[in-house]
C-alpha cells in the first residue's frame, strides 16, 4: 500500500527414534508443488475457514483431507493462514504445517486415551510438531495431535510452549554478486554469494525501512528476513528463498492508524479545542497513528464523546505550517479506522459523565 510506505518513511527517524517416531518428528504435513503458484496441502487438524478479516465462516474441513492453497501464506491478526485457491477462505497454518514444541517429559504416543500407538518413548528435550489446538479425550485429559494419517497424540502436559513454526521457516541463499550485507550487527558483515541461512521471519514496515535507510537506500515497502536465533537481518532482494513465507507488517501488527476524510480539529485532554489560528490537520495526511481510544467530556457540547489520543506531537496543517500539538486528541467521529490494531475504549461514557457531574456539583457548592 502506497500510503503505508509513506507512514513507514515518516516513522524511520523515530524507530528503532523408531520408524513411527521418525514419521512424527521429521515430516510435516505432505506438501506437493502444484502449477499456477499453488500448493496441495494436507489438513492435519479439523479446521474452520476464516475470512480475510479474521472472521469465522460456517465452512469446516476434516482432518487428513487435502486442499489447494496459494503458496504464499498471509498474516491475519498476527497468525499465518493459507488462502484456499479461488476462494475467500483462509485456514490456520497451525492446522496444516503445525508448530514446534519441546518435549518436557519422556512420553508415549497414544492412538486413543486408553491405547498406545507405540511402546517407544519420545525422549525429553526432543523437538516435535503438533497440529492445531489440544483435544480433550474421554478420560478428561488433553492431547495434541502429532502425526498422521494414522491418529497419533501426545499428552498436552508433556510438551512446552510453541518455539517455532514450519510455516515461517525456510532456507535462503545469498545471490548478490558482491555479497549480501547482514544488518543489525555492530559492524556491517558481508556474506559471500552462495552462503545459506536459516530464516524464521519476513517483515516489512518501519524496521525494514530503518535498516535500508542506515545503508543510504530508499526502497518502497522493503522486506527483510530474520536469521533464525538472532536479531540479524537480510534484505529480501539479495537472497533466494526455498519457499515463500508470510509477510509481517510491523506497523499494522504493533500500532493503530485512523484515516482522514476531511480537515480536522485537534483537542486537549480536557475536551477543549486547541487554538491554532484556524489551522487544522489536513486530510492529505491520510493516516494518523493513535495509541488510545477513550471518552472525554467536551465542555462546549456538554457531553462525553469518543476521542483518539495521537502519538505525534507536531504536524503540518492544512495551511502547510507546523502545528505543535503536545498531548493531542481527535474526535472519533472525525476519522475512520484505517488499519492495524483495533482499539477499545479505556473508559466508559457513564464514568466520564458522572465525573463531569461531580465536578459541576463541587464547583456550584464552592
């Protein structure tokens, strides 16, 4: 999005075993490359389809069925999803590729709550892949599915938290003839062409723009890969990836933005309008980053209204002059939700009204 590119540029300055065990731990769901940039994937845990906005649909898919999906996963509400080919339906990648966890205790693999799938143990410390959320069996205990197409489960209490995602891990190879810079190191390091790296995140947004800016390069909507286990990064265009990863938008995942459809006034925390000699925030700004949604009492209107608290403290007005804002607010009714985290009011209208009435009563008694 061109507007997001502008925002990123503006923010740059401010950022900164046995056969059965082998099957379980060494293979994710079978994947076959298909034509037209699609993949055939096996669903490993029953799945509900979601819309692009992250809303559940009535469409459900059974475990061990195959579907055709687009080969580039997408991020919805910070989680990776696969888009079904030709449909506005998205399936959680964790139900298909699974997630990585560490085994905390020596554990048997179960077929049911009363029958083991194998007499061999998965040893403590081993990394395994689990699929989807834990299932509650008839004995009241919870289990994670760990293999297929036969049913194989591990007690949920025997494994730890998620430590990685196959969906977001791949190998990249440096392809730049003069070498590829490794960003984030104290001293810039250069990797020779052909050097391979394991990466676990692909990101765009302010940090990516900041890194490019450090190198004196302006790249519209730059993307960077994180080298697994480090805080070091590689520029997307300087490497070739074995498979596509979902792109995390740093700004959208960490901040909230509202859009402007008209020139708007700026308010103080006490609900009064800031005096800028008739100047307003120009609608040409397109998006404003906000950090709080709350009710303020507006003395001029004698009522409580919803406001967004801005993160910026100065901006250019509709008359192209710099406005010093300080702690500034804009009416929610003057803007629209743009993108990023959706905020909820931090207080209630009733609380603000009660406080205003109490203050008015106190002033009258004095």
